[in-house]
């Protein structure tokens, strides 16, 4: 059972306090978007073996959403950070690079 | 037939190695806004006499308490019949600001578990995935967490007592959880 | 025969006798006994029958690895099957019964399996039988197997004990309270870490006090006592005995299974407590388990692990036999021979399979006058229900008998396997140690935690460090490392010096004799509990089950309740041999928690009885309960389905409630409806994105019904939105939607539109909400208020704050029934009071409370949709002909883009219509309307389905709604709905509004 650090309230809590919310950094496509873009936004989520960026909610806690950078294979948590951002903080990207050289995830690497 | 307000369990109690009581009605206000702003600080001060609490803490005094709920939310606690006045104070102080202040007094149930410090800590440690050890959880801290299968918030007004706030609809479930957690013979002997 | 010795028994208090019963026989033990030692003290060698062949079985081990001696413990509401006698502490009044036999333990007809059917029950028996002709299976095999199958019996009565969980947090958790665990805990504790040390047994010290040697020149027991008292004095160290490390999970999560009251069943408090522990570092000081040897007859009662024989003598003063033959491939078993001899018992021979024999201990045995035969083994054990003798052979040969020796016990040792289970649970890898013939933890491949670093350290025998001195040094190192990894750098002291005689090298012996013929192999048991023999594993290999995981499932090796603690290594060695490959190439099966079985109740913890799950109750719940509520679970809420009067059927109650409400006055507890405040300068803009219709144009004081879709376009919730003031809206959701819609709002605000100025608050439980419904609703309310709620004073779809009999209330003039109707919202704490007032005030109108079924029927009569009936996650508002609720002006709302997708805009989508049976009956729920022809799969084509169907008391006929292909264009057409019994119900497509089409009843 995972441990996650909620970046919003600082709690280091066990997984039962949290709820996973799928892939992070989704870019919304609304009316006027192409079928391909919309299809990609709605259906094509990645599920990589290794480095992954996810959204979590501290549901039994402060109630806030946040992002987590995680390894889906070893369950290592590289870091958690605010959901109010369009890309992972450099500091977390650097940490992943140190541990998983050559990683990439969507447009990030 | 009285039409007075009645709390969820009307003050039910049970005694085990610690005492559990539903503490009746309390005035509670959810206040959302920019917690760093001078106006919110002023509103909280005027409403409760307290400063805006730091991350995951609660400030308490004679005229009220205020707890940190999330980066943009506080729980303001006053007497049940003071809520309307307190709300009015907050609303007038914050007039023109972007904020939300709403009465949630009736949406909640509050419990008090008291006895030895070790006993109350153990009772809570049976239900919440929180380190209840002395030094890790202390008076002044405020923790929102999971209690068995429901969300709850807990804090210690003093070293011998824990307060619990949960939703009103699950008050009976919460009471029963606590009843079992303090049952005689269930002392763990860890914090004593 | 096994018996209690006059001397010895370091764990016993012989002054306190304890009575117990086994299969009704009254026996006596003493305080400190396990059930196993007490049974053996009473010469109860035969304790059970094996699973498949019902062979007589006795106790093999002295700890948690015991495969045979499982009993049903206790009676009635204290009964529990499959309890290991070796880990059951004796208490006065204990009752137990043996398992797996019929009609009795002494005489079992199932044993015929082993005599006649052994050839027919080989590996993979069940799999092979499935392909046999059905009749043979049904009439021959199955009845035969059923009669004798099953391990233990399920309890009949509800468990009367209580169980609980406990959350605890430590820097370092040490599992195992032997000398290594004690030393590791001490080192970590001295360095400053917060330490929990747990031991599954009541006693500390593990094997060392039995096995001897010296620690810092003293008896190991002296070290145990001194270290324990030192640990007890350290405030940062917690000691718990009777607590087993059951499992190690991700990120340092450990389950500790504490048997609080098993040994004192009349004491108050929980029987078991499951500790849910978070550890920075875990040290597994779990020791090692001795392996049996695979020779013919190794399952006969009286054949026991050599270490267990030693344990029973030293710990419990019990001898297994007067004459014990020791058979071994290593030096450790010599300790048993020496112990027996010192206790005055006979050891006719030590059979050492190693041609070169043993070391210092062997010399000592010889000095004591014990005959030692090297290069020899057991060809077969003589006896049936107990050992009568052994036939000796050369280990190198095929089993030719050299000599027969009479004896009544055999102590066997095939070497030791470190207990690597906890290390392996969360992914720790193993290496094969050729010299010691064992798998041990690979320190380079520990399980990793959230930081990516290893979080488990194996110590002592569990790490393959068997020699006393090595184990203590290893434990000290582990304790220091764990403390350091958790940020504690204090002085950790140093390891004491342990000394014990050096052992000569072990020689792996996987089969005895090495070239055993098939007759011997068919009697050489690997898995005692599941009756798996050497020949079965070899057969599996021959039949192509080469992967160890396949061979395991095919033969059932290691799949019993002991999870192969004794059998796995021997089994995979046999498999490797059969496959002609090295043991590490074959590898082990996966170790999974729990280490030994834990009670299901401890896992459930407090989730039982009235705390099984949270039941949400409205402020009026008790009134409902007192007034005949027939409950319906709605999410975690309980809502009245209907209120039954004495003698009334559920159906009649619903009919009465609906008629009375439509004729005069009904009351509905609507408190469970979701209520969410949305406030801020951008609240209107936000709600325009959330709802399909326009909410920003709503005027304060007014209400508007709205639909909410997900980004996939499908309808997910509906409800009435009231605008409170310029900045503030109150959104009502469905009962089930309250939490999820609030979460949905927060998700969009926090992760997409975080720059919008909107705050939300879920105030669902702040209010008790009461629907006052029916032609007399206004008159009833007017009795309680002076505020103007007249037709003009509060128009349809308006709301108003009023005072009702002194209670501040908000009243919404909305209707889900088609009647003149008000929803009254008051603080929850005053909900019951208002309900009582309304019941009183409505008395003159014959007021009736109604439940969810009345609510559903009345809304269906009006053709209103219900989320979850008309919607199922695949329905868009357009399917429901709700275009009026979908804004065409808005550029965007959640779901809009999806609703433009080709499939969503397809005119062939099924659409909502009313359905009226031609004979007035009620359509079956979920029934499909059939069309001509069949589809590609040969199934009948369909053209629609029923979404809601009820008997309408108002119309005295069945009414329904459904989704039908081109439905709205086919009014009057009759469709066929086949029922499951093959008959067909015919229904006409009609307008979905069955009652009061013009809304005259609500507009008064």
C-alpha cells in the first residue's frame, strides 16, 4: 500500500486517504476541436511501465487534487506537486533523470 | 412537542477504558478564501478572537476556535446559537472579497473521547491511519483523515482528550466505532 | 511411545495442571505446554488424517511450519477449524477434535484411497478427470471424492469474539524475537531509532536456548533475559510477543497479527488484533525451518523433524519415543541425538547420509557411545499408525535393505532453509547458496520502497547465518543499517561473541536413497498435508509441467494451509533433478502473505455487526423506523421504500401513499438529495460549463432544472439549481450524486479552471429537506407560517426564506410528482421537529408519508426521467428528448464536444417514449422490444428496451418508459416484448407523460 505526500496539506498518508484520478497534464479539447484531438483527449490515456504522471486526490484529508510522478514498476515516488500547473516542476524532472536516465513521458523528458 | 434543535445522537455516552460522548450541537462555519489575506485574518479574528491557524493546526480560545482544513478553507467553531451573528460578522468584514462562508453546524456531529492520554490515543489509533504516538500527534494539531470507513477530523484539546468531527448522517456509526474501540480489555498498552 | 519425562521442560510450570479434551478424551497437560506437547505427553501420536489418502498422520514439527496436526478448536460459537496444535497454547478447558477422518480417527474408511486408489489419484488427478466421460465423473469419482474431501469443517455459529485493527508507526520493525532479533532491535534502539520487536511465540529467544552454545561466555538464556530487560527499559523500543509478522507490503507496510486472547479465552478484550504498521526499515530475523528427508514412510506418526524432537525434550520435557533413530545430511541433527542421550533416552543409530560424516558434534556423539553410520540412509519406515522400526540402506544405492532396527521414533534433518517469506513478499530476491544448499536473501535485491531504496534487511538465520556468532554479528549489522537508513546515528554498541561447535559441511539429499525405486518413491512424501509424493512431482515433470509454478498447481505441492514450508525446497529439488537442471534455474514459487494463516475476522476488524459499514441516516430516520418503514438502501443511506401499516402488503402501501398524495397530502423525506453551494464572481460561468443548459441567466429567487454530463457526453446527474444571490447558487443533485458531483466540481476547479473565482461547499447534510406534496400542501404550510406562500406569493419554480412554526426554513416550489408541491429545507437539527409539526398539521388532510417507490411511480406517471433508470452511462440528453434543456447558445459545456461525435449525433440512436401495454399489465423491467430478423451472431434483432416500468395506481394500469429506435416518430405503433417465459407482452408507443399533460395540478 503506497505512501504519498500531499503537497497541499503536507500529510504523509497511506493510500487509503487518497484516491487516484488517472493521467495528469491532460490537455482539454472542446467544441471546435478535430475528431482526432478529441478522441486522443478522451480515450487515449497512457499506461506506461515505468515513469508515469498521475493525478491524485486527498479525499480523506484536505480534499485537494495534486499530481504525483511515480514509477509504475517499482512504485517509487519521485515526487508530488501542485495540480495547478501545465508541466512537472524542473526539480522533479531532474530527480527522475538522475534515477531513470533517458526517460520520457508524452512531451516531457 | 418542542421544535428546538437536536444533535444527531442527543448527547449519547458510553464508558469503556475511555469515555465517549457525543457533545451536542456546535456552531461550525466553513470559510473558504485567501487565507493569507489581511481581510480573512481580520474576519477570523473578529469572529473567534483567534489568528488564522497554520497548516494542519487549530487555534482555540474562549470565544471560539478555528481549524485549518485545506489551503483555502478554515473551519470556524463558535457556540451553536452564535452562528448567525458570526456569519454576519464574517460576511460584513469580507464584503467585496471573493470568499465563501456557510453554516455547516447541522451537517456535523462531534464526539469527545476522554480518559487517560494513552487510552484516548489508543482508541483513535484503532480507527485512523494516523500516528497517535505522543510527540507525533499533540494538542494544537488538527488532522483530517479516514476513520474506519468514513472521513473525519480529529484534534486534542488537551493531553487527555480527543475531539472528533464527522458528518451527521454517520454519527451512529462513529459512536459505535468508538464504543468498540474503548471496550474494556482492549487496552493496547502502547502509549502508557 | 511418547511421554512426559520426569525432568526437563524449561517452558513449563509443572505445578499447574490443565485439563483438556481431544476427540472427547479427557487429558491433562501443564501450564506452558502447547497443545502439541500436551498431546504428545499423553502419547497421542496420531492426530489427524491426510487430505487425499486419509493416511494416519502425527505431529512433525514444533512450530508454525507444522503441516499435519490441524484440529478443530473449541465448540459452537468459539469453534475454529484447522488450528495448528504446535502454535496453540494450552489453556484449562481447551477442547479440540481431529479432522479429515470418517468415521473415526483410529479407523478411517477413506484410507482405502491409499491402498486401492493411490494409483488412480496421481498428480493432476482432477485435471485428468475433467476430460473423462461425464457419467464416470458424475457417478463414480465425484461422490467418492466429495465424501472424503474438505479440510476441517466450517463453523456453524456466529463468532462471539471481537477483533480490531491498530495503526502503528516505527522507524524500524524487527520481526522475530530470537537472539538475532533481540540483538538487531537493541542495536537499532541504541542508535536512537523507534523500534518495534515482535515475536510470534509467547517466549523470547527462539532456538538458541535449546540449541546451546555460549554468548559472551554465558548460557544463551542469560543473554536473552539480559537483552530483554535492557530493551524493556528503552522508551524508544516496543516489545510484543504472540505477534506474528504476517506480511510485508509496498512502502514499508507490515501486518502484525497479535493473538491477544487465544491463550486466555475467557478474558475481556479482542481475540486478535491486526497491527497495520508503517515501518521505515524492516528487519526479518525470522530464523530458519528444518527440511524433512524424502524416504519411504516419512509420514508415519513418530517421524519428526530432528529439531522438533529436541524442542519437545528441552522445552516441554516430552520424549517422542524411547528409541529414536536419527537420520541426517548435516551436523545439526547430532544435537538431537546428544540431547536425547543426555535425557536418558536411547538412540540406536545415527544415519548420516554423508559418506564423510559429521564434525565435532559427530565426534561427541560417538564419545557418548552412540552408533554412527555414515553414507547410510533409511530405505523405509516400518509401521502404520506409529513407527515400529526402520530399514537401513546405503544412501548411494537403490534401497537394498542392509539391516532393520527397531525404534519408536525417527528424527530427520534434511538441512535448514532460511525463512525468507517476509523478505520475498514484496519482491525481495533470493540467491541459491550451493555450499549450504539453501535459498537465502540476496542483499543486492531487497524490496524497494517509495524512495527507491531497499527497506527490508534479513538478519541471522533468516539471512543464512546459522552459526550463533555469525547470526549475532549479522543482526548487529542489520540493526545499525536500519537505524542509519532511518536517520539515526547514535552509538549502536557491538555484537556479543557467540560460540558453538563448528559444523561440517552439509551434503544435499533430495531423495533417500539416492536411487530409490518407484515403490519407495511412491511412499516418500514431500507435502504431508496435500499428500504429494516424490513420484508425483516426477510425473508432473514427465508430463511437461516444467515451470515450478505449473508443477505446483498440477501436483498441489505447497498449496495446503502450510504453504509448503516443509515441502517447497525438496519439491523443487526433485523437479530440478527430473528436468536435469540446477535448482536456481528452476527457481521458487512466489511467497505470498500471510506467513501462516491469520483469522478472517482479524482482517475484517471492526467491519462487523453495526459497524459493518456506515449506514447514513437522515434526521427523520427514527420516525420512519417507528412508522413501518420498509427500507431501501440508496448508496450508504437508508430511505423508506414505503411505510407499511400493520397487515398491509408493500404493494398496497405504495398504492395507498400515491393515491393519498394525489388526492390530498403526502410527505417525503428528501434530505438525502445533494446540496452544493457554488459561489463566486465566476459561479455562473462555471455552472454554464457544468450544466447543459444556461444557469448564468437564472434570476435570484428562482430555480431551474438542469442536466449534467461528463466529458464523454453521457448524462450523469440532474437536479434543480436555485440562485441565492448574484454570486451564489445552490445546486441540488441526486442522492447518489452528492459526493461525486461535488468531487467533479472540485476536480474541474482545481485541475482545469484554477484561475476561475469559484468556491464550492457540500452542504448536503446541513439541511433536512421535506417534500410537502399534494393539493392540500399549501393549506397545510399556511397553518404554520404567516409568510406569503400563495400562488402569487411563491410562484412555480421560485424559492423563498420563510419561518415555519418558528423554524427558519427555505421553501422551494418545485415538483417531481406533478402535484402542487413544496420542498422545505431546514437545519438538520430541526428536521425531526418540523416533520412532527407537518404530520400534526396535515392530520386533518389525512397526511401520508411516502417512500421512494411512491416518488418513482409519481415521477413516471409524469414522464420525468430518473438518473439510473433512463440513464445507464450510455445515454445522452438528446436520447431522452431533452433538447429543451440543452443550450444552443453556449459555445461550450462539459459533454458538448462528445455529443457532436458521429455516433452520438446518429439519428438511429434509440429515443425515449412512453409505453402502454395493450392489456394493461406491467412490462417486465429491462425487457427488450424485438425486431424482425437476426443479427450476425444469430440473435434476434432488437429495437428498444424498457427503462422504467410500474403499476400506476392513479391510472390503474401498467405504465412504462423506454428507449426505442425512431420511437418519437412511431407513436401508436405496437411493439413485442418477449418475457423470459416465452410469452409476449404487447405495448403501444405513446407520449411519455401519462398523467396531467398540461400540468394543471401543479399550477394552482
